[in-house]
């Protein structure tokens, strides 16, 4: 079965960095576009970053452009989100999700203090 396990979240001060990981299993990871989403308390889930199957094409939400970098290692079935210069408004639960498959992991909490 499809499994997505996010990790790497935590509490960090504004301006700090975190690196999130998402270990995927149960599907052909290397052919799927992968996405990172986040959901802040009381808000809709929003797309943060997308990376295509070979890692060449990447897209970002305007709110994170220039601060976040998405990458993947197909040999390890893992997608990453490097988050730099974090802001309090980045506080949310972060999820990874393959395109076209309706599966979600448990998410990882990121909290940025001011």
C-alpha cells in the first residue's frame, strides 16, 4: 500500500532553517511528480512546491520562492524540502503527496517563533 512518511519538522526561530524529508513506498516513486503542501491552523491546505519525476522541473508558491528548495532522490524514494529564512507565517503542518494519487502522510509540524 502507498505510504508517505514526513519527518524533519520542529520548532525554529525566525530566520532559521529546516530540512523536511518524505519517504515514499508502495508506488513507482520515480515516475511521479511529487508535491509539498502545508496547512496552517484555521486555513486551507496550500501547495508549496512541486518537483517533476526526474527532478529537473520545480515550481514554488510565491510565498516561499527564493527561500525553499525542493529536491528528490529517486534511489531513496525520498523527496526533500529545504526551508531557509523561515518566517512565523510558515508555521503549519507540512505534507508530501504524489500527483494523481490521493494519499497523504501524517505530516510534520513546523513552528517558527518570532
